[in-house]
C-alpha cells in the first residue's frame, strides 16, 4: 500500500457486486413492466382497446361497422372494452414480473 489507500473490509466488494446485480435485475424488471400492454375486443368485434402499464388507453381500433352503432352505443362499447383491457392488466403485470 502507498499510504493513501485504505483496505476494504472483507466482503465489501462482494456486496458491491451483489448490489450491482440487483440493480441490473431491478432495471430489467422495470423495463418489462413498463412495456406491458393489455388488449380487449368488444363482444361484437367492432372495438379493440389497448391500455398501457398504467391503464391509459394507448390504442383504439374501430371497424367500419362500429360507425353503424351510433354515438351513444359506440361510446359505451369503447368504455366497456377499455375497462375489460384494464381488468386484465394485473395478470399481464404479474406475467411480466414472473418472466424475469
């Protein structure tokens, strides 16, 4: 030693490496969870809704037939289909968490 270095207690570098591995695993888990999407299709097939990991609507597909539903029924179908996508979200998040 040159007098300026201090010797680390045994195991500190092992602890540092373990903490770095855990940080890498946590980052990977966060990326998996943030990429989760949940999709639902209406019972008549006219509406497909996709929500992101926070439950926000991130995609909405309407078939040409959806126009024929009328504004009120179409709005209700969108709300219900989006709610079904959100209801499936916890399962999708669990699957993503378990995948790592």
